[in-house]
């Protein structure tokens, strides 16, 4: 434990963990993309390897000075000045870069939310190995890097694991580079104002869709008995007796249910009580799964939650509206 | 300095003395092309860019998809093109009950010959106007789209060639109108360019109200080009020079489209070839023997808009593909 | 309630493995670092290191088990300590470092390991400078720095393609080249230590050629073919003639029958010194390190460095061994006579000869004494003995086995200075005349501004106590056998190997030595003392370290500013085509003038904007831009009259460069 803490030590991490640093950073104002990284917004510190290198150089320097070994002294000075010059190149690798807006698309709980960042090189020189990370332990952001040629644009993507529905704020991002020598890290903060909508988790095996709305004064559309059905599937608890395909059941030796026929005229209105679940979160998951299923099968569907009413419709836009309502409901 | 340029010009002239005949005929052809464009512009008021793109697509041997609200002059544009070019012209009004056979044709048993005879559909025509293509069911749509890509039709196991040149102008209502089927993404790139008309500018719209009905213009329009001339022009367009620097530029655009944060699938190499083809035609429209970056830029939005797949972003506002194409243009440096 | 809430999984963020190209780069750097060390290693060890390197870069390489790695490291430590009887010291230390560097490659998996190996390589390079600091090592230093920095860049890029190697080296050079002036500034201005922080140990003699503190006939011969420099002399007074240049080194008084060694009295400081006022010959010596204490001088040093002592035998010794190039000022009193220092002990020592050798020689001396007993007569007889009998001066003399005196005098009669000096001294002692052997260098080569004394100029002669008036007097028996040796230098009598002394080769060597001299003078022997006198040419007598530091900071800032400016220039894409380069410069100028030319603007768009900006020169602008467009986008012209492409190109580039926007009214 002690050792790993030591091996993880870097001046950067140490500074970032200071609460005073956070306050200071806030004072400097948020850097919400799109913006161009100004020279003042580039910070630079030696890396862990940079410190090891400095110790080695100091040892070499002291030895050379002591023995007045001038060639070794010259070597130590050469390396020290090269390291010093590399800071300028490291800093320049970041300075003047254009950071575009961050884009993301809604995901379901359990999936990875991808925040995509566009970078534009407009200064006319190459910028190798730009790294993006969040400095957070729970985000797997190792090795996200990109090299931009002169006057080229590129994209970096940071995956964030989702664990709850609702809005997921994009973490504070750090765009950094250690090029060319790896002795110094120059970085710049990006405070995206972007957030990602996280829909409730989809269930692998959701209960069957409820029968088309009944008793609401809406059209009660019973599936015609002779309508050709889209297919058969295994029986799930909760399937109505009428839905069981007895012939197929006899053939396959297990309970088989009919899939709902894909008639464009069915209208479904999902409500919380239909899910039969006491747990609100579970109920929302079931509703979300239903919305996805209904859209897949081409139904017209709507959502009726306390304080939220979405009239039956179809299409990608409607699906999003429903899922969004579920994601944000009482959240 | 001035004389230097003149001497340069004359040297070019000498070098191509052998083809001087050719050169004058080409000049003549280009002049006629200019006249044709002018005539179409007289009929379709207020959309000179769209008209130029339509001609560009024609010269590049590609098909055009015109997308806009009903009543802005899509059909007029197609009609005007057909009249002016002096080509055989058919119109297919796509409806929800249109069958594939209604487009490509059908084999009918002929009593007199005592065998099946093929009755060619409206697609066997040099210019086909597929009106409101997204109102037909997908099967019918793909019948047309397949014919467009393969330039022949197979009916009853027999392959039938389509006439040359074969040029489809499809019109489409924006998808958010009810009762439409979206064209499948994978087949959208059968159209070289997707043109938007939009409302005409105020000046043009006023003139539209003032002048007699467009139909009278159409009937009075004279064919300016013909099949042979058009074929020669298409051939000429193919010979327009693309320099190394220009190819670099096109490549940079392609890779920028793949790098864009809002695009999930960028432009394919086939799209790159199409871009080159369209740019060639556009350069020829401007009487040039070589492509300039400006030519590429002029066709890029119309070409890339329907080929990139945008990341669905329902949250706030759906990004407009042509806006993103414009973004890519702005982010890419001319070498 | 929220089942997914609060899961903050600690991910193991593992860095990816390094690419094969990175391994190749790192191994090349390591190999380059150990290359000079390999020449000093036992052949089997260096072969093993090369084999491990080869295995690591081959396609058959698999990471060995950790146990095997540990055993290999232990083996290396054991072998080195067995070879050199310990690990402490320059040679075993540096070779152990080499082994560790190469063995680290068995654990070269992540970029961290690669970076560590490069740093270690730099350290190995630095240890080489303990062995040599010649001008060639400077070239080696710069090359090694360049290669090392390039490798670091490659590691941070995560690898290279074959086609990128050149550009990688260019990137490396952009760090290494500007580092040279900055490093030199630091070198001269960084405060030096005038007193070492910790002890400097001497006594390690391996691999350093030069005189030793004992002599047995046949010893020096390996020096004669060593053309390496021993020291250089710059005379400020008119230089003495060649035959006067006896550079006095160790004085050997004791003789055990085989070997001449120094007397313990030579380290006793003499009380009777030549007077400083009498010094009439001053010169500066630049001594190559020989890791002994003695300093060379002409007879007899009157003014000498403060950290050296003059012994009873007037031999000059430094307090510390000479482990670096050393420059010192000496003034000699040529008229001084060493005639007062002979006490009884020293006298006894100067007469003692072992009984078991030189019996025939003693009989010969007895014969001479029977004829004339005077010191002078005996001396003359001895010298004439060498000249009149068939004695030869040859370097390839056979080794003398049992009795080096008799065998030489009566049997072989072939030898060189050591043999003659040794035999002559023996004869004198046998006659009861105090005598001793002096080793040192004789002569030197006038290389323009300085005198070069090579190892091959090593010489041995005798000193005889004549009487109380003359004291110790130098007698060189070799000059009676081979007068050329003393008059023209060692080269006149040496005939092996011949080709090494071809005139052009000798000339070239002398030129090369001039570089070495300059290098030694200005770089290698630069120290705290010289540093304080750095600004003397500008009239500032002494600078202290604070002023130096200030100067260093100012100079660093200036040089850094220049380098940064240079970086800004070279970083931008350099178009190979001069026309394109000129066009982009023009765009830059237009932007400065306020014409909005974004990067995505094509040439025609730019032209329209320029025309809109200054419609007066429309013709000129159109002309220029059309030519550019034609050059860049039109099909190549196949006209016969076409001017050569290149000159056309340059003309257009010139026109683009000379285009100026008119001032806006």
C-alpha cells in the first residue's frame, strides 16, 4: 500500500488534491468549450519521471563538479538545458489549440456515456500525443490520446460508466501532453457544461407489454384472432392464457407465447401500476423497456405518469421524449 | 508583367494547336451550356445555386435529390431541366400504393404474339422525375434506387439497359411530414447531390407573382442541348485535371468528416470519388480545365449532407447535417 | 434505493506495453552508451552483453522468469567482483553499470522501463568520461545526447514507423543542437567547486600509459611505440636546444639486482631550494593525466605550483595524483647545482649494489681503477667502453634473465636507454662513485606554439656525484651509443614500426594534437581557478560566483529567447515547394493587414478579398493569383517553350514574396 502510494505520487496529483487548488481554479473562471487554449491557461509541472531524471542529473552534476570532470559536467548541462528547452515545446504543444464543443448522446444505465471532444489545430504545426483524462479513479481514461497534424482536426472520446438515471454531468477534463521528453506535463482544464441524459436501465427480460389500453374511453383494439403473428417466444410469467400458442407448446414441449401482432393501429398507454412493481426504480426500468419494445414493434404508445402525460405517438423523437420523462421523473 | 502572361497564354494555344478544332467546339459547347443554365434560371426563379448544382450533377453523371417543402418549385426545376436539355422526359408521381412494376415496367401476355412482351415502365427515359419519392413504400423506392445504381433493370431474368444519359431527379418532402417513408440510409448515396431549394428571395418571388404561369414558360422553352452534346460534356468533365494539392485537400475533408465529434459514420472512399467527380463537373461549369478548392467547397455540402451519419442527439436540438458539413469545411485548411 | 448508486469501482489503470520499434530505439541507445566500455571489458563479457542485446531485439525474445533475471544480475555482480577483485573503483563500477543497463532490457515492458533505460544510458555515457576526455569524446557526447533525446521522443510518441525515423532525428536535433550553446554557457559560468566535497582516491593505474615508479631494463620499450602525448610545454622564454630538454621525472636510487626503485628520501622535502630570483627559464606544462604524483620539469625548478613539493632528489611531486589534465607554471634555474644535499644516508644508498649481480662488471671496473683512479677517468672509460665496443641501440632487445648487468655488458650488447643508464650507474657505483638512474622524457616536438612531448620520448639517464663543487651531474650514456637519440629525438633511432612514421602521418598526428591541446587547454583543464579569471580578456581581473551566476542567468535568458524564436519558425509546416511556402507567408501578411483569410479560404476566394481590399491594383493581384492557381492546380504544361520548371517556380515564389499591399487610404 505504502509502495503503491509512493509509485503513484506525482506533483500534479498532489496539487490537484488540495482543496485550495480547487477554489483557486474556480476563481480563474470556468473554461467551457468551445474556446482556444490561451497561453495563460496552460499549466506545466514536472512529471514523476521528470523528478527522477532531475535527481539523476543532480547526481551526475555533483560527481562531475567534485572530480572536476568537465566532459561529464558538459553532458549534465546538455541534458539539463535540453530538458529546460523541452518545457517550451511541451507548453506549445497545447497552447493555441482550439477546443470544440463536447457532444454526447443519451444512454441507458449500465452503458457507457461517451463524451466526445473535438479538437482543431489551426496554428499550422504538428501537435503529437494530446492526452485526455479526468483525474478520477472511477473513469477508465488511460491511453486516450490523439496526435494532430498541422491544420487538422480530431476527436477524443471519454467513456464514463453510468450507474443511475437522470443527468450525468461531464466530469472536469484535463487535456494534457508530456511530449516531447516526458519530463514535464503541460495541461489545461476543460469544464464542460455538457451533461448526458441517462435513461433508466433496460431489463434483459421485461414483463410482456400490457394489453392495449382498456377502460380509458380510448379505442379498445383486440387483436384479430386470425391475424398472423410476428412470432413465437418463450412463455414469461404474466402472459395471458389467451396469448399462449397451444399448438406450438405441444410441439416444443414447453410453454410458448405469441408475440404481439405488429398492427400499426394498436395504441398503448403505459402507466406505473401496470408494471406491478412496488419499487419505483424497478417500475421505471420496466416502463423504459416497454417504450423500447413498443417502438421496435411499431406500436403507437404513450406514457401517463403522475405529473407527466405523453399522448400516444411513434417515432424516434417520441421514444426519446418518453425515455427522457422516465429518466428525469422525480429526479 | 502583362506581356508575360500573354505570352503564356499564346504558348498554351500553340501547344494545343492540333486540337484547336476541338478547342473551339468545346468553347461552343460550354457557351451552349451557359445558355441552357440561363434558360433554366429564367424558368426557376431565385435558385441559381440549386440550378448550378443540378447541372453539375448532370455533367458528373449523377442523380439529384431535391428536398424541400411542397410548392417551392421542385417539379418546375425538373421540368425546366428536361425541356432545356432536349432529352426524353418522364415523370413518376410516387404514392403510397405505387408498386415496383409501375416504375420499371411489366411483362404482359400479348394475345397476338402469343408470348409475354415487356412493357417498359416510365423509368426507361433519359430524365426521370421521381416526384415525392418518400411517399412510396420502401420496396418501390428501392426498385428505383437499384435501377439508378446499376443503370440497367432485370425483369423476368432478362437484363434491360436503361437509356443514356440516365438522370434521375427525385424530390422529397422533409421527413417530419406525416405519411412518408424515410429513404434508407444505405441507399441515399445513390444520389450524388442533395439540393435544397428553400423559399425564393423576395425579388424573385415578386417576379414570380408578376409573371404569367410557369407552365407557359415551360412550353415555350426550347431545347438547347441534345444527347450527343451532353455526352461530350460529360466526357469533358471527366478530363478536368485534379492536381496533387487538390487531392490532398479532398482527402483532408474526408478524414475530417471521420474525425468529427457529431458524426458517427464519416464519408466513405466512394463518397470521396463522388466528391472528385462533382468537383470536376463544377469546374467545367466555370469553363475551367482544373479543379480549384472553391469547386470542392461549392459541392461539398450538397454531397456530404446526406452521406454522413449524425449521432442522434435528441436532447436539445438535432444538428443539421448540412450545418455539420459546413463545419467540416471551415475546420479544414486549404493546403 | 438506487441499486447502481455509489459504485465507485477502482479501476486498475495499466499502461500499455511498448511497441517493438521503441524497444529497438532503446536498445540502440543502450548499445551506443556501452560501446566505448566494451573495448575495456574482457572479451567474453562484452560478447555476452552484445548477445543479450541481440536476443532482446530478435523475434524469438520472451520475457524470462523473474528468478532467472535475478540470477543473471547476481551472476553479473559476481563476475565483475571476481574479475576486478571488488566492485569499488572506476573500472569495475562502470562495467557493472553497463551490465545492469543491458540486463534491464530483460524487463523492458512499459514506457516507464524504456525511459529509465535511457536515463541509465546517459549515466553510462558519463562514466566513460572518467576514462577519456579527448575531443573525440565531445563528439561522442553530443551524439549520445542526440540519440538519447530522440529515443525519449520516440518513447513518448509510442513508437515510430520506418518512414518517420528521419523526422524523429530532426526532432531530437531540435532539442540537442540549441542545448549546446546553453550548456557551454553553463559550463563556463556555473559556479565550480574549488575544493572537492569528498575525497578523491588515486592509485588506480589501469590503462594509463606513462612512466612507472620503478625501472627494470626492458620496461619502457612499450612506451616507445606509444605516440600518445605525455605533456605539452609552452615556453615563455627562448626555448633551450633539443639536447638540453631533459624532463626530469622519478629518480631511482635503490637497486636490488633487477629493479631500480625510488628512495624513501625522495619524498623528503628539500630545505635547499633554487632561489626564485635566479629562475631564468619559465614555461607552462599541460600534463596528460598519469595518475601518479610526479610533475615534470627541467633542472632545477625554482618556481612551481603551490600544491607540489620538491624532494631531496629535486624531484617535483604533486600532493594529489594527476587524474585530470593539469596545467602548471614552472620556472627553472638552469645554473643551480645540486651539490649540498648529499648526506651520508643518501650517499650510502647511492653506492649500494647487490653482490649477486655484475661480477664481471666489477672486475672490469677494478681493471680501470688500476690504471687511473680518478672519478673523471673512470667515467670516461665507461662511456668510451660503450662507444668503442660493438654496442647497439635497439628497442627490440631480448629480455635479460638472471643478471641484467653482466648479460647486457658482455653478452647481448644490445639495448636502449634503460639498459645503458642502468649499466652505467652500476659501473659507477662499482667504482665507488655515487650514481643514480633518472627517468623522464627527453626532447619533444616543436608543434608551432607549443612543444609536444610524447610517451615515445620516454628516456632514462644517469646522474653522478662528481665532487662537492659540481654535485650531481647528468650523464647520458645513451648519447654515446646513439647520438641521434638525444639530438633529434626518439624518432631518429626508432625503426619499428616504419609506416607509423610516414611524414604525412606524423604531420597529421601533430595537427590532431593541436586540437587536443586546444581542447585540453580550454575545456578539460577548466576549473574554479580559471573560471574566476574568465573575464580577464575584457579587463575584469576576478569575478566571484555571484557575478558568474548573474551572468549565467542573463546569458541563458538571451540564448533561450533566440532558441524559442527559432522554434516558432521551424515548428510551422515547412512546405517543400517554395511557391507554396511563399503563398502561405503571403496569407500571413494579409491576415496581419486585416484581410480575413481563414484557413479554409481557397486561392480564388482570397483573390476576391484582396481585390475588394485594394481595387486599384486589381490587374496585378489577378495576375499574381492566377499564376499561383495555375502553378498549383492546373495540369502540368507540356509546352516545348516552357521554361525550366524550377526557375519558373522560384520566379513565382519571388513574386509572391515581393507582393505588397498598398497603404489603405
